[in-house]
C-alpha cells in the first residue's frame, strides 16, 4: 500500500468505500462520520478507515497544519462538494496523536468495531478513547521523570454541607476541592484548600496538564480562578464540564462504584465535602474518555497539606527546586542536582518528595536512617558474583528495572504490547535480588521494605513461559507466544512449519499401504488435497479411499485423514494469528488482574530508588546527615549551596555558617555589595532545611535543623512576567503573604526587599517588615534578610534578637575582591559603584557616579538645602526642564529672579550679566 496521506479508494474494499465516491449526496459512511463527529465537536476525530486514520473538514485543515502532512480533498473535480481530508497510517498514529495533544488539541480515536470484510453496509465504528493533554499514555509525550496530572477543581457552594454529621458546624469549611489523577501511573489524590491562593499554590506544585472546571459556575471566584490560571499556567488545558458532573451525590456514587466500597471512610476522605465532587468529576471524565478498564486507579489518597512543609508557588520558583527561574530548565535546579535515581518511579518520587518535604520528626529520621545506611559502605552485598557496597548493589539492579507503573497502566488499559510485557518481566526478575539485599540491612526502614516486597514470581513465571523475547510491537502479526505455552498453538505452528513433511509422510504411508507405487498427493482450489491414482492402478485402490474426481488418465480420492490434515493446514496461518492474539490478550488480562500487587512493588521500588539516590548524592557531593529535631534552632556549620558549588571549580565555593534561634539570632541582617554572595547564602540556608526535611543529607560540615512548618522566600527583584505585574507589586504581594502567614516555626528569607521602589520608600518598608517579624506573636520569626541598604544595619540597635552580618570584600586599588565569607557586623558601604565598574559601565559614568556619591555622603548641599549634584547637573544641562522641576520649589530664588526679568527691555549686555548672575546663584 502506498503511504500517501491522501485518499486511498482501494484501501478499504467494503461497499461503503465505493459509496463515498458519489459525493453529490451524503454517503452512508459520511453520515456515520458526521454523527460521530457531532458527539466530539471539541476534539479532532481520528476516523479509522482501513489502515489509516482519516480526518475531514476543519479537522483535516487543522491537523495538516499542525502535523505538517498533505491536505488533499475528496472529490476534487467538484469544487462545490469537495471535502478537505488528510490521514495518518494507523501503525504510526501514536506519534501524530502525541504531536496534536502536545499542541493542546484533544483527539477522539474512532475505530472499526467489526471486520470490514464481514460488514453488511457501513462498518460499525466507535470512539474508543479521547486523548487529552491530561490523559496521555503515549510514551512520546510522557516525561518519565515527572508525573502527568489532570486536575479537577470545585468551589464548594457556601452553606452546603456546612455541618457534617458530628461536627458542630462552627468550624469554617474549606472552600475549594481539588483532585488529581495521573492516568499513566494510577495515582489519585484528593485535597481541600482554604482559599484561592492556596489552591493556586497547590496547582503550581503539582503542575497539571489539564484542569476540569464547572462550565456553569458564575461566582466571582471562578473569574478570578480562570484569569489566574491562564496567567500563571499559560500551557494548561482548561476543560469546562457540565455543572452536573460536579454534583456531590453523583460524584460520591462514581467513587463508591469505582472502588466498590460502601463509603469513603477507608480512604480517609469521607468528610471532604469540597474534595469529593472534584474527585468524582475527574473519575467520570476519565471513564467517559477512556472507555476502558481503569482498575489501576485503585485508591484515592487525601493530601493533607498540613502534613508537609509548605512552600508557596513563588518560593518554590525562587528556590529553583525543580526548574530554574530563567529558562525554566530542569538542569540547574535542586532536583536535577540531587537526582541520582535509576528508575523513572524513583525519579518521580524524588520530585514529589522535594515538593512535599515532611514535618514529622519520626518519618524524617526514618528516611535519614535509611540514607545513612546506604551512604556508609558498611553493608556489602554480592551481585552476580561481585561484592559491592549495598548502595551500588541496589543501584546496579535498579538500573535494569523499567517503568513498572506505566507498563502496568498500559496493561490495565488494554494497550500493552508484547514488548511491554517483556519489559515488565525483565523488571520483575530483579525483585528477588532487591529483596535479598534489603533484608540483609540493619536499618529498619530498608529491612521493612525488603520484608514487605512481593517478588511477584507468579507473574514473572507466567510471562516467562508465555511471551516471546522477540515479540514485535504489533499484536496481530503473531510471533508473540512462546512454544510450549499452548498445545493448540504449538500444533498449528508445527503444521505450518512441517506441513510439507507431513504431506510427504502421508503420501509415503498410503503408497506403502496400497502398494500403488505412483500414488501422489496433490492440491487444487476446488477439491483441496487429494490422492491421485493412475487409471492403470485403480484396481489397487483401498476401500477407504473416497472418489472425488475423474480425469482422463487418473482418478482422485480423499481419505478422512487427508481431510483432517487439510482442515488444519488451510487457514492455519490465519488461525495462528488469531490464536496468538487471543492468548496474548488473556495473558495481558491475567497480568492486569494483579495490578495492585504490581503497583505495590512499583511503589516499593520507587522508595528504594529514592533512598539509594539520596545516599548516592550524599556520597558524590560530600553531604552530612543533619540532626533534625523539634527545637527552634537552625545551626549550620560550613553550609554550601548544593547547586552553585557544583557550577564552580572544585573547592572554590566558600562555605558559611548560619545560626538562627529565637533568643539572640532571630533576624540576621546580611549586608554586602551586589555579587558578594548574599542571595547564595540565603538560598542555601532554605535549601539545606528543605533537604533535611525531605530526608536527605545536606551540603554542610554539620547541621542542626529544628523542624520548620513553612519556608517563605522573597528573592531577587525581577519582574514576574508570567503574572504580568510590576516588580514592586509582586514584591509587596509576597511580603504581605509572609507577614500574614508566617508562624514562629517558619523560616523567612528576604532578599533585597523594597528594592522595587525609591530608596526611602524601600528602606522604610524593609525596616517596618523586619520590625514586625522580630516581634511577631511575641516570639518572632526566624528570618534572614539580605540587603545592600547598609542603613538597615541600624535596626540591630532596636532589638537583641537582630544581628548584623556582612559578606566580606576586600578593596584593592579602585576595585574590590569578593571573599564570599559571612562575618559578624554590618557594613557601611555598598560598593555599588565598584560593581558597576566591574560590570563594564563606561568609565565616565562610573566617575560621575563617584562624584555624586561623594556629594551625598559628605552631605554637600547648597544654601537652600539642595544637593550639590542638582546644581552641577543644571549647570551642565541648562536646557533640561525636568531636572529644574525636580529640584525647584515654588519659592526658588532663581525662579523669582527670572520671573522678574523683562527680556524685551534688556540689552544684550544686561542679558549676559543676568545669566552670569543666575549661574552664580545656582552653584552657591
Ligand atoms: P548577591 O546576592 O550578594 O548579589 P549572589 O549570591 O547572587 O550575590 O552571588 C553572586 C555570585 O557569586 C554567584 O553567582 C556565585 O558565582 C558567586 N558566589 C556566591 N556565593 C559564593 C560562595 N560562597 N563561594 C563562591 N562563590 C560564590
Ligand atoms: Mg542577590
């Protein structure tokens, strides 16, 4: 078949095909197309026709543009009735589909539901699934190191379900329900948020690809939600769903039905009045679009945000946890630095753990204990005859494990092919090794995971004995099932392979039995196989020969045995393909039944990989185990920035100490010139705390970390282009958030606050903010505050809890050398001008800035209280009215003098003299 994207009249021989060549009236096939399209107006319809998916009308125009394939038209001769069309071959469809979805389109895949050869009239067709940006299982789109979530958001109608049974009704209920599913792994979460900002924070943390919202919602909140969503997440696909699908009762029913339970108490979310409609609507949407088994979504997990160290969206971005601020690259983020995982499951868990650091001391220490064991090379294991430290042993085995979660999903969704099952088997084969290594550990957590790990021998054995190692991607072309798995198949295969031998054997046997020397077996289309006996030997024909045909010189016979053989051989190839396909589907379904065991093992593997990765990173980068506790102090000795230290030549990063407590070191004010390393020391402190609470070792000599409930950061003064707000507004939003929400267990990082406005405004705001933080709730909030306003250091005089630090620089000739060392005490200089010079600002501008600074620092003002700079500027640029404006007041004597002049009555000499006089007034 030619691989043209155009119309292929010969590719589908059914009658419908011929019909469409009469376009004047709508053909039955076109009618069917239009009916199906009607149901999927918001999607591009992939209409299966033989070996192609065809697209018509607008879909064809759009798809040909996006996919870069040729747009042709049905019925070119007749302009009036011509129909635009394009098509993609079905066996390569998934890459085209991926591209469309990646470009934000939804694709409805419509299949032929019966064999066209057997169809009477139009072949029955149905949409078997709708692929949307949030519901993708195609490898081409999925990033194996990240989950791909679809979310649903519901605003709880106020007043509804206000008093839950047993509740007093006085507690204010959460307002927003949020639910998320990753269909490629089966993960399902439910959460509730108190307000729209925390909802947006959560969406920022989970970064879903698609979100469902109520199309009928009219509340103002929804407008705000919609505008924030499109501003914050421009790539997010927003899907509006009918109000009914968010109905509480229907949603609950959908959940109960799916999980086959009587109530949701077992999942701990039965009281989530806002969450349940979100979760239910999501499940309904998935059922509607996938039209397949989704049993791999086997539990729903309440996400209690109070269990985790909270990070708002801007802090997460400021700290560059999963991507850099500039360029949004993974490379250069903390995640990329820490990621030493060997499996996609481990990589995804690492990312989640980084976004959800813990607050529970017990859980944190359990992880740290495991990481410590993996870090130390004390446990030695033997793998394939080699003795290795535990961590290396685990990592070498893990590197042979594929993405079990996503393989499992494909299996359950009925999409897995032979290669998927082989990959699954290869992964399961590693489980016994992992188990053996883990149970030999002394650490509790590792030992527990090991003891718990189901090695899934039964599934592995099933796949081992059934699926061929060299199975192709396709399911209809055979070569899937191993010999020895099914006797019927074996026989067919043997007939196909040995058919000729069998015939020859039969021929020889019959020849010997009948003593007819020239008896031979032949085949024709009408009679099939026959035994031919020449006329001369007819007398020797045995009585069990059945006469079938008489020729001039011979007669043809059949025997029951020959007929039986014939029935096996004829159509054996077809039978084989059919049987292999059926057996494969059976094996896949059997595997799918074990989905929950497979998922449990996958999650254990993720855990092992995550811990081993932390152990590996700790080794590679020389981290130490932090002492995490419930005190309220953060003491870091020789801390380093985990990402920046790697960007510098080895040993060049200058480590620094930080001591924060609630008695003498509550607020640290760090001054120093630009580029001194202020932001770095601030961020590294936040990162070290966060790493410790996720269970990681940290880049320091020693660290005592009192558990923190939230980390707030206000870092850098750059315009948040995504929010389309000015720098200063963003800065003040973030500041307001900090002042309103920080508790005595929070860590606040303020970097250059107040920079976005004039010096005095900025200074005043910064001052007031620090004052508030140091006194907040009587206890204050641990805060590190970096600023290049050295005037702020005066604040330390107002409270014992405020301490000044500076980052050392050394002056050398007219330049400065950065030492990056944090020292006690404030600075009295900003060195901005030296930094400007280092940055290449032209020499004359630097010199002029020096002059102005000198004037200001010396308090050099003229007799009218004006800075001398103003005078010199006006002298140099007398024609600049704006400058005059800036430094002139209404009772300015210069102005008064000018007002009194009458140029018409002045002689040129008068004018010149007056000019001299005015100039003299200005400089004095
Ligand atoms: P500031 O906030 O004071 O302007 P930054 O923290 O942004 O300065 O640091 C500027 C640059 O200085 C960093 O990009 C890094 O290259 C270097 N730097 C910062 N801290 C250190 C350090 N402790 N050791 C070595 N180099 C550092
Ligand atoms: Mg800075």
